[in-house]
């Protein structure tokens, strides 16, 4: 049986002056899914979340959360969601345990359940051994984990996460992705925005790609990659590297798009291999050496770049 929709959005629009930040969005998120909202800076991701959690009124359109209309039944809709604020709302001088107990109190959780829920969350978020540690002494990743845990004390069925791993180091981000996966196992529906395409690929059941306020594609990560499987991706490591080299490669037949990742240039097209000599000649004519060249199977990031024409 198809899971029911936990988030249902129809014709949602929001304009700020000249900017159409969100433009006629339509999508739904099924119960138990991790749904990724992926897009470049300024695409409208945060604006969408703010409307879904009742922090911002849409100009038009509607959104239902767990069956409740966010405008007509805002209190019921909010009861179903956990929202993680951009900057933590926890208290530095309180311990991890006391912060969660305090949040449980604020959310109206019955007193006899405060401690039990707090400890359960500390366990789920791998913080049980730090329960008596003060929040101010935590690492950035631990702080982020505890802040997310605090958004779950009232056991919401949907969690909104706006770029949860931004600013974390590799281990912090990995730890956080682990707890997001655990939430899914517990049946929580997760709406996640991210810039990190690999993160979306690892975590999400489905991904919507949003550019300039509009959803361009919605599919599973595998489905999105399938759409570009005919595309060839050629990766060259020039020495010395400079982003300006992309201009040198403009106008080569069979090359539809160029971009760079760290010190490597990527070229996309349905038959880029036909133009390899021309590409190398252009670079060598400027005294640029090539230290490696390889063809690659398109990743979700490549699919994103190819389908939207936008670099992440
Ligand atoms: P990022 O990944 O950079 O956080 P985003 O996809 O979350 O970007 P939004 O923050 O939703 O994008 O912004 C979408 C557009 O709306 C941007 O052009 C932004 O400048 C504009 N915008 C957002 N909030 C406001 C506001 N309160 N007043 C004016 N313009 C705004």
C-alpha cells in the first residue's frame, strides 16, 4: 500500500519584491521518506521550509502537514513537526540532559516522561556518555546533534532539517548522517535541504531539484542518474589549474557544459570523446600540461549540473 502523504504542497508561491523566491511549487512527501530538497544558493529552499513550518505566509497556494492545512489549522500542523533552528536555541550553561528536559517542559510533554525521553534521545544521538556535559563545551557536531534531538522531544512525525551538516567536519557530518538514518528507521519523515549532492544521494529516498524557486525534477537519486546515463563525463587535471581555463574550452563541438571540481575540469556531452584531441590541443597551446585524464560514469552531481545548467 502506498504510504500516505505527510507533506502536501500545491501551487505554493512567495515573492520578495522583485524576487520570485518560490514559484508554484507542487510536491508531496510520503510517510517515512527522507525527501531531499536540493538546489544552489538562493533557490528558495529555506523560504519553502519557513512556509511549511508556519514561520512565513505564502502569497498563494496551500500546504498540508500530516493532513492539516498550515494556514487554516496552524496549531495542529505545528504539533506534527520538529524544526531545527538555524542557530541553536539551547543553553550553554545547562547540561545536555537538562537542555532536553527543559525543551520537553516547553513542548508540554507530561512531566513523568521528561527524563525517559531525554535519555532515549541522548542514546539515539550518541550523546549518552556526555549527558552531564555542559552544552557550551560540546564540539560543533555534538551541538548540532543535541539541537536536532531537542527538536524531537515532542515526538513529531516530520522533521525539517535545513542544511544540517553545513560547517561540520567530515566526522561530524558522518555522525549526523548516521542519526538521520536512524530517524528514518524509527518512522520519522525527514525533509532535508542540502547543498551537498553526495549527502542527498546517501540519505534520500527521493530528491527534488529546485532552481530559482521552481522544481525542475523529482525522482530517486538512481532515477536522476538514469536520466543522464548517456552523458559522458571527461575529467582533466591541468597543471597549473585555474578556473579561467574553462573559457579556453568554450565552443568545442560535443562539449555541452564545462565545470570544475577542486583542481580538475569536467566536461559533459553525449560524445565528448570525439573532441579529446581538440581539448588537449587548446590547453597545450597555452603551455598547460595535463597530469591526468579520465572518463567517468555520471554521478548525481553530474546529473544535477547537466539537468539544471547550474553549478552547485
Ligand atoms: P541558500 O542555499 O543560500 O540558503 P535558499 O535556497 O535557502 O538559499 P532562500 O533563502 O529561500 O534560498 O532565498 C530565496 C530567494 O529569496 C533569494 O534570492 C533570497 O535573497 C530571497 N529572500 C529570502 N528571504 C528574503 C527576505 N526575507 N527578504 C527579501 N528577500 C528574501
